[in-house]
C-alpha cells in the first residue's frame, strides 16, 4: 500500500499520520548519534503520547529500529514534552464550556 508523501507510521502502535504529528528520533549520519527532531539519517516516528512512549522505551522499539543504543536523555526529553502537553490538555479539559467557547473564538 503506497503511503502518502510526508506521512509516517508510529513504530509502536502503527498509526499513520502526517510526519509533523509525530516525534522524530534520528540516528544521525555519519556520527550515529541519536537525537530528536533534526538531522539527516535513519529516523523513526512516534506518537506524542504516553502509551507509545512507554512502549517504545520498555520494548526498546527505537533502539531496535535504529540498531543503536538510545540515550536515556532522549526518553527524558520526550517525557518532559509529554508533561508539558498534558498540562495544557488538562487545563482546557477542566475549563467550563463558556471558557472553551471563548478559547475557540480566540482562534486557539
Ligand atoms: Zn503510536
């Protein structure tokens, strides 16, 4: 099945989405250093959610796919991003409907 341009698959849950919707982990060429977001090399994509992050870490999905060790700080950084995101989600979830309407009207 051909995949649309710029669409990628999560290496944990196999969900397909635009690459901008995923975290990208790159094994940079030629240094083999593993880093996030930027760089040329072999890359994998991961949903920005707790399930996929935990699965990736527990099963070493990223390391297996990239065939290299993934530094703990990669998971730490992604975990911190997750906390930042979920804080925002919880905030809007706990708002009442009127505030949500105002939020939507403001273009958020
Ligand atoms: Zn996923």
